[in-house]
C-alpha cells in the first residue's frame, strides 16, 4: 500500500525538450490519509499545477525566469520541477487537496471511507 | 546525503525497479546540472547545503538561497568583513505520532553557508527578504565599487 514515484522515462514525453528538476518529497501515511510534501522553492500558487489523471498524480512547478543579472556564483537550477506518482487505489481522488506555503507543496490524499479500519462492535 | 538514500527495509518489497529508477534519476540529475550537483557534494560533509547564487547588477550584489519551508525567525544573515553568512534550521513538520513514513528525501536540520563578497558593500543598507522559500539578500555596493563613466573632454 503506497504511493510510488514513477520512473523518469514514463513522465517525460520523448518529444519534450524541456528539462525538469525532480523535487525531494516526503510521504507519510496516517490512519486517514497520505500526506505528500515536496520542496519547490520559488513556486507559487499561480505557477503550480497538480494533475490527477486516474491513479496518476503529477506535480509541476514553474519558477519565475531569473532577472538578467550577471552571475558571480551559481548553484541553483532554474528548470521547472516535475514528478509523477502512482497513487494507492485506496485514495479517494475526489477529496485530494493541495496547498503551497514557503516553497513547500503539501498534498493531502484522504483514504476512502470504506477502506479505513472500522471497529465492529460484537453483539451477543 | 543525496546519492544514497535511506529506505526502510520493509518498503523495499514493493518495487525493486523503484530503486533502479532512483539511481537513474540521480544519474540524470548529474548530467542535467553538473555544476549544481558537484556543489551539493558539501552535503556529505556538512549536512544540509542549500544552493546559493550570487549575482551582480549596477548597484547591488544579490545573494539568493533556496531554503523552502523555514520560518523567518529561524534564519540568520550576517555580513562581516566582506563575508556573507547565512545560517538557519529547518525542523520537521509536526506529524501524527502514528504516521508511517514511506519516503524521506527532504533534508532537515541546521545549515550554514558563507561566501566572500568580491566587492565592498554598504553594510548599513542590506536588505534580506524571505519569500516562497527563497531568501534574497540585496547588498548595495559602496560608491567606490560602482562602475563610473568618465567623460572624456577634448583638451
């Protein structure tokens, strides 16, 4: 039971010339939901896309084009972030929510009600 | 610690191909951005080394650093004797105690980076802004360090 990251080949169309950066993610599971957190510095609500197609979740975050300044030292990679995941079938796709705060995307993936563990009271 | 990620033994079961695709991602990453990744070798020795850029325009030196998920109270920026130092700490978000981690790729903890400034800056008017996970430090150059156009007069 998990959310699997899709391999690179599957998520970058062959005709695409665009390069992407794979964001680092944490995925945790609680009784009620999965929570996916991704580091996407520089991405805002307006430049973020969260796509859910069937059981596939794709996150794409674009960063504003850097101002034309002279670089004296550079370590950052300006390419857009992109990563796809195959969702666990127990996730209720209709109730998935996403928000981005200080460059960290948080996607909440609730489990469908019928999958949640339920205590059955035993009657006489 | 980017090239070798810790995975919980019990999560190996679900995909040996996953491990391979991770390796592939890392190799792709190396080819996509050789400079960025060589600079990240620092992570092996110093913990977290967020990427730092230094740019210049006519009036300012501008340093930017990608450090998503911090609060500005946990950031410390100093300029002393021509060296800019940025340090801070990212703590893990509060989670349910019973939460099970499936993937932990994000880095937490303290970081400290310094860079020598190639030009003198006016340390009284430095501005630091943290927005969308990026810290931007704008350091006005001193008058002496700015380029000056010299008019040539006919003698």
